[in-house]
């Protein structure tokens, strides 16, 4: 008997302000599990232009992901998540591909991520990295940022509890 395959129909689009509560609801279980870092709602509104979301024809938000620019050539994939019932249907891969297009459009050629989902990111061309992979001059510029994600990228001691068990990964997308 042929295997029954459930197809998920969806489109990936730029996020809108009205998506913010839905993005928060989508990632809340992952925040509870300490897989993703919880953030205040205002932080999501401030970052709404960084987000892409996956939506079904019925208007259900089933995935999200963000690209945060850190430096001239450097960006970070953030808050990539797919709802439990739509996992393994290509949604995460499609959002990541769109974030990579966004990165190239902006001039960003190196993408960082900090994740527990190592095999997923490896399949998309990311490789584990050890320490910080920026020149000392850039390091001392980045250290001025107030962004928690940048602090995590720099592996600063004060954010180590947030990053415990995560793998630091990088992809060059030129
Ligand atoms: C940088 C950060 O944001 S770090 C945080 C990363 N996110 C998390 O940790 C949150 C929890 N995890 C998730 O939300 C998800 O697992 C994600 C986002 C990592 C991946 O999302 P998914 O939509 O499941 O990814 P996608 O479907 O593209 O690929 C996953 C698997 O499904 C498989 N797949 C893709 N399309 C299909 C399909 N149509 N039918 C069957 N399998 C499929 C892929 O081959 C892959 O399989 P593999 O793992 O055996 O190689």
C-alpha cells in the first residue's frame, strides 16, 4: 500500500506587525523548554523587519525565522521555528533559504547560528565553529553592541548560561 503523505501548503512571506503575537505563541513552547531565548514583545516589534514567516492558505502561521545583521559581511539566523504539527515538511528549510536570500540581498555573506539542531543546519551547509571568527578590530566594535545575540556570538561570559549545550555554526553564502 502506498505511504500516505500529508503535504503542507504554505507560503513564506515577510512578517507583519500583526504576526508578532502569533510568532510569540509559536515559539513559547520552545522558550519553556529553553531551546529558544524568550524576549519581550517590544523586542519582536522592533525586529519585525528581520522576520520571515510561513503561513498556510487558511492564514495559520506555522513557522518563523529572522536574520539579524551584525557586521558588514556577517549576520545571524535567529528564532527559526516550525510548529510541532508541521515539522519535517520542508518549512524550516524554506524559511532558512529565504533568510539566506535576504542576507545576500543585504550584502551579508557569512551566516552564524547558535543551535541544538546541528544536523538540520549541517544539511544546509553550516559547519560547527570553535571560537569567535572575527578580526580583533571587529571584535572590539561588536563588543559595544547591547544586543544579547551579539554577546552570545562573542561568547561573552555573562551570556554563557543562555548558550549552554548549543553549537556555534557558520555558513559562507557567496
Ligand atoms: C538559529 C536558530 O534559530 S537556532 C533554533 C533552531 N530552532 C529550534 O531549535 C526550534 C525547534 N526546531 C524546529 O522548529 C525545527 O525542527 C527546525 C526549524 C529546526 C526545522 O524545521 P522543519 O520544518 O522540520 O525542517 P525541514 O522540514 O526543512 O527539515 C527537517 C527534516 O525534514 C525532512 N523533510 C523536508 N521536507 C520533507 C517532506 N516533504 N517530507 C518528509 N520529510 C521532509 C528534511 O529532509 C529533514 O530531514 P532530516 O532531518 O532527516 O534531514
